[in-house]
């Protein structure tokens, strides 16, 4: 494999690792957000605030949960692309070598 391709695919895989590392914090955030809904007893005098909080908590939970899944998918896609680059380079190298 050409050294430049190796450098590029290594960098792509390193980026994939960074995305994977962000999956767990996003999932932890989702888990921390979920129990934040407030009941009538929690804030009896601030109904509007309670309603606003209870409206936003599910949205934040969904966003954080989705982020964790998406980060993992990005990492997976980056690894697939790195492998495709390497496979293409190997095929092209073999094709050129066989041409001469």
C-alpha cells in the first residue's frame, strides 16, 4: 500500500475512534436527562415552568440518545471508508503490477 494512502486511512480510523469515544458521554447525558421530568409536587406554584421543563426533557433525552447512536454510526462508516480505500489501493496496485 502506498504510504500516503496508509497515512490517510490511519487518520480516518483515528477519527472513527474519536467518534466512538463520544458515544458513551452522549448516552450518559441521555440517561441523566431522562429522570428530570417534574411532577406536580415538585414545583406546585410554577406550573408554567414545570410544563416547559417537562416539554423539553423528552426532547433533550431523544437528542442525546440519537447523538450516541449517530456517533457510533459515523465511526462505523469511517472505518468502512478506510477499508474501501485500502482495498481499492490494493486492487489498483495489483492491476498496475499485472499490466507490466
